[in-house]
């Protein structure tokens, strides 16, 4: 009996302790009201709450572009109308001009040791005899107005006689200078052209300007061994 009486006395306190917090509805103007753990009311929700869930994006497969087959390259260039590069065309022209018959070391692109590549020849210069040549007038005109290219044909040093007076122009010619095709040799001393004394390249250009309408040029020179020669250059 005493146990029963004690339970009746403790019942109101137990119900207040184990009473759960429930969301209550029916607040004014339709807003939901929440009960706090302390028994107070929370502020009503006035705006909807948006919840976004993060998802791991799927890994994109690596893009791979297959390289065109070598056999398709010419066809692709033909279809797109792409012209070959200037560099390749110049190289091909140079190779065709130099000729494919010269001996070269396989795979190296260089002449074998002990053999030199043959020099180019100008169509504008034709040898007629041991002391005469035919030269197109336009070729001399071009070199007279392109002094940088003229310098590549020859180096010129003023030659002086035993008294120290200038008496000609000594030529220093590269191996493939076009002047060799016209009868000049390395070490020649050019004395006169049509009677005009030459000591320097500018004097040679001046002499050509004065004589360019002549039918021929008479060149007096001295070889390295002392041989005196007279060359005749016919102009056309």
C-alpha cells in the first residue's frame, strides 16, 4: 500500500520529465510554430528553406584525337588547297639547281671528304675562246646596283707598284665566284678596263656606268705568276 501511495505522489513529476517536444500546428495565419527544449516558442518560418545535395561528378573520359595517317596527308592538303611551305619549295629548287648527280655520303647530306661540290654556272656568261667571253649586259647592270652581292664575288685590294703608287686592283676570289667563269682568277691584278685605271670596286662600278653602252670591254690584267693578259668581254 505504501508503494502505491508513493507512485501516486511521483506520477505528475514523471509525466513532465518524459513529455516529448512535438511540432505544434495551428498557429495564427498558417505559420508553423516550434516548441523549444525550454518550453518557449521559436520564430515562425517566413521563407522556404532550400536544401542542395552535393553529388560527385562523373569523371570525364579523356579526349583523344587520332593522328592522321601519313597516306592521308597529301589528300588533306589537296582538299584544303594549302600550298607547300616556301622553305620546302626553295630547298627543292636549290637541290635541283645544284644537281643530284654529285657524290655525297649516304644520309649525311655532305660531300665526301676530299671532294668539293661543283660550283653553279651562269647562263648569262659564255666562253668563246681562251681570252674572250660573251656576257649579257643585264647581268652587269644588276651587280652594279647590288653592291652587297658584288662584294660576295670578290674582295679587292689596291695594288701598288715598287714606288708605292696605285697601279691596279688585286682580286681575292672565293672558290665559286662567278668572276672565274668570266676568265678571272684569284690573285689577278686588274690594270685597266677600256683604258680606265681601276684601284677599287667603286671605280669598277663607275667604269661600267661609263662603258655600259659599248659593244665590248677590254680588260688588261696580270696573273700571279707575272703573265700579262688581255681579255675581251663581248656584251649583248
